[in-house]
C-alpha cells in the first residue's frame, strides 16, 4: 500500500445505487442536479470558439500570469461590473479549482496549516484542500429567513494555523450573498489575524432578484473593493472564470484578482509568479481567444440569467401551494434550497423520488447542512423540464 493524500471516493450510497439502477433499466430521469450549462439547451453563437483557431496561437511565448491582452480583457470584464481591477494584479488560471490550488500553495504549509471553509457550501472544498495537504476548518452559515454568517462559530474554531478564510458569495448552494457588513467584518478578522481572504465570486452575474445585474450582488462587491486597499485590510483574492460567467466550463479559463494593501499584494504576486511559472497551465489558444470568449459569452450569460430567474420564480409559485414546504430565500446563483417535512430521512426521500417519480435532486447532507430535511435543486434545466420535475418533488415531499 502506498501512502497518499488523495481522498477516497465517496462510498456508493443508496442514492448513487438508485441512479445506477435507473440508468441500467433505461428509465428516464428528470435531472434537477445539473450544473453543466453546455447540455442545458442554451444557444451558443456559432462563432463563440472561433478565436481558439487564431494563427497567433502558433507562437508559444508563455508568461506566468498569462498574456497581457487576456488579462486586460478580464480587467474590462471587472469594469463592466463597476470594479477597478488593474490587469497586472490579475492571474489567469485553467479553472477556479486551479486558482484555489495555487492559493493554497502560496499561503499554506502542507500538513499543518488550515483554511476556514463555509458550511453549507461547495462540496469540492474537502477534496481541494486535502489534495494540497491543507486542513479545512468549517464555519457555519445559519438560516433565519436569510443566510447569515455565524461569527461565534468562526471565532471559536479559528486557530493560530489559519492562513485564509474562504467565502463564497454568491454561495453554492444557498444562493446567499454576504452583506457589506459581513464582508467588512470578515475582512477585519482576517486583517487582525494575518490571514488572507479568498472570495469566490463565480456566480456574481446571476442575481435572482429582477433588475439589470442583481443589485444586491454588485453593491456588496463594490463596497468590499474600495475598503480592501485600506491599511489593516487583509490580502484579498477574488476568484472568477468563464465556466460560470460565460457558460463555458470546457474552455478552461479562470482567474484570480489580487487585492489589498500594496506591500502584501506585491509580495503575493512575486511568490505567485514562481508557482505559476512552474505550471504554465493555461493554453495559448484560450488566452488569445479570451477577449472574444468574454465578449460572446455575454450572450450565453443573458440566457442563463433569464433561465435561473424564471425557474426560481416558477419554483416559488409552485411551492406556495404546499405550505409545508419552504423555498429558502436566495439572492443569486444557479440553485435553490427547499426545506421539506422531516418525516423521513433525506436519503429515503431522494431515493423515493428517483425510484417512484423519476426525479433526481440533491439531499441537504450532500452539502453538509446542519440538520435535515432539505433538498437542493438546480435552476438550470429547461423550464418545461424544471416545472415537471418540481411538481413531482413537491407532491412527493408533501405526501
Ligand atoms: C462556488 C464554486 N466555485 C467554483 C466552481 C467551479 O468553477 P471552475 O469550473 O472554474 O473550476 C463551482 C462549480 O460549481 C462552484 O460552485
């Protein structure tokens, strides 16, 4: 046996067995767990990938943080949302997952240092931290009509080994956006304790509240940005990428923006340059195509935004006929959370939904919800499919 830090794959639980059974029997499944926009019936412009075949990509002239034109295009994308992002503080990555890995290498010594991770949140954090030999210390988000950060939990669990706090805003799957106050408090805690703040903003374009850009999402980010450079502010990293902002997960282009007091930013960039130079993982064609991908991605983003808003509205309307079921408030993102009667376990309910109703949803425990019973649904499916699946979910959960 060799020693490894690779986490074991999840034990086949009853839900995965039920999925295999349905597939083996060729039973159709209404999949309300999809997160892949490329298979969700959106129209991608024919020309969207044209930039990838540019002859300019035949020359390899790698730069650790990426080609200047591509980094300028990302800076312009921040400007679209009202944020000033100097291109020289932008680092291109192959994905957000890779951005996390670079930051863990930058900030943490393996087998000792820790990062604080929100719960409930993105399930991949367990793997991403373990793969870099970093300990993940959870801190709670609580729901009281809206999701809020549990400061007492954060403070109690904080140890001297904490090198960074991860915040996901908008969060997956809760759809919660940290308020300006919460972000300022988190930043102050990090600043006082010499920890970095890592803010994952991949869903920032998908405000579920009607309006041009989801006002709640933008106002918070702007407030955070202007404070981030003040003395006492922490080193801050903002993560984004085309996977969500342009519905293009397959082109593999993400980025991180380094922000904070000048000396900390300069030091972080110097060290990041060494790490990025060791990998040079973002392909030249995608960097050359970046300005075009970002521009044409806007058409896909608009469709996704319309879809998630329409599905969220439809979900709330349908759930209103089932008083025992609550759709939790969400500000933004691609998913919604339903609180359902806990007359049986989440696992029993999800298996029943698959076996008897042909619908797949995620149980709350998949995202480490503190107690039962919650179901998580994706807002990405085509509206007819979504409405049909939701009707079955509500009827079964209310039975
Ligand atoms: C919060 C969050 N961050 C990052 C990602 C993944 O982004 P990428 O495809 O750029 O690695 C996801 C994917 O669902 C996510 O939910």
